């Protein structure tokens, strides 16, 4: 079956084989352009031309986990740890409101010393500034914690699955397992949260068929959002000497997810901009409809080093905002004025 045949089948029924997905992941030249073009058309037909801005606040870089790929890992003794004050977080929320953002993403390492009550109070205070959709990207916590946060006004969870290969997941995230993570995401959806998954492309030990399974997992979970980007090695981790993941393969996965889950929200990730200056523009042109401007104050953002040389790391929030406004113009798109809630059908 040719790539054109596979794309016709996707258009007809959204069901293709694992081998077909693998073929799309490896396509080149004219086949690649067909894939990107159809993904872009599918994006336009299903989520429109508007780009949703999600204001990112990296409020703490403490982490209790020791993931092999992450610069925030607890064994990294060279990192300066920080925690933004409540007032700094509120002021950042006020800036987001002035800039017209309708979503805030509160992100940190997995940091149990930050109590659920403290987080709930922050969520409540941020919601009084504006009717923000609040996304929590704080890792695995108890269902009780997440119930409290939901009652305070939290709306969404971003908890990337990182890899669908359960053995690789446990090897790269000591003391954790994929089943527990996915089970928690399912429970959080049942509570009423919108959920986001996501994976890295090019993790050491990852196979092509593992990426195929990442795509199928996002489809099976009917995720509301998925973040997809290349693995980028950090010098203060056990994977420091490994090669970065493939920029092209990351774009291929993003495009395929758009085709198989047409109404999903897909960000043009910062990792893509880090590995290639025009990476986010390319992502917007092959299925992405979300950007996540970094609102973290300048004095902290250089310390939130999940991977090195992150795009925008030397900017202040207004610089990041202006850069992404320019990017929206280059993509010939407009900025959404609504919260960008889930478009997925729920039964």
C-alpha cells in the first residue's frame, strides 16, 4: 500500500494498521508533503485557523523523581532549586490576563512538599483574576489531591506518558510504572478533568514500533491534548552522551496524530523550536494549533532546565509573547479569544 493509499484510508475511516503508521512515520519527499498537507487540512477543518495561547508558569523546579532524561531529576546536584512565591505566581497570572490569555499551565517537578491545599488556594486565586482554564502539570499525586484541586477550579491535567513502552518507561523513570500513570489519567478524566498525554521521540532504547504505540495510545485514550517533541539530552543526566531525537520523526508523529484524532489540541512544542529554529512554524503547518508562551519570570526560567538551551530561555515574558505573535503571523493564522476547551466527544 502506498502512502497515498494509506492517507486515503485515514480520510475514509481513521483506521489503519500498525505497519501503515510505521510507513507514514518513515515517509520522505513527496510522500512527506502529502502527509503534512493532509494533516494541515484536517487541522483547519476540525479545529480551525485559530491558535490557542496557553501561558506557562514554571513555578518550582524541585522534583522527587530521578528520571534519566530530565535535568530536574533529584540526583542533579548542580541545579539551583527555586520555588516562586505565591505573590509572584499571582502577578504572573495578572500579566497573562492583560495579555489576553485564557489558559494558564502551572508546571513543576513532581514536588510533594508543595501541598494540595497550597496549590488549591493558588488555583482559586488565579481564577478570581480571570476565567482562566487552569491546566496542572505537576505529575502523579493522590486522587484526593486532585479532587481538592478540581473543586478549587482546576480544569485540565497535562501528564505526558513519555513512552508507551512500559519496560523503557520503568528503566528511564526508576521507581515508577506506566500502568499506574495511565490508570491515574483515566481516573482524572472520570473526575471531570480534560486530559493531556504526550511522548518524546528518540528516547535511547525506543523502537519505531514503540512510537507507533504512542500514537495508538493517544488515539485510544481519546486525549484532549497531546504534546509531542524530540528527546533532547541534558548534560547532567545519565543520558548526556546520547543523540537527540529526530526532528522530522517528531513532525511525522504530530501529523499522524492530527489525522487519527482530528479534534485534539496539539501544541507546537518548545522542544521543536530548540532543535530547529523554525520547528514550531513547521509544526503549525502540519497539524498543531496550540502555542505555550513561557510566562515564567526571567530570573527563574533559566533554572527550569528539563533539557539544555531551551528556546526562549533568555527572554522575559513579554519577549516570549512578542516572538510567538510574530510566529502566528508567519503561519498566517489568528489568535483564539476563547479558552480552547476540549473538542472531543464524550460518551
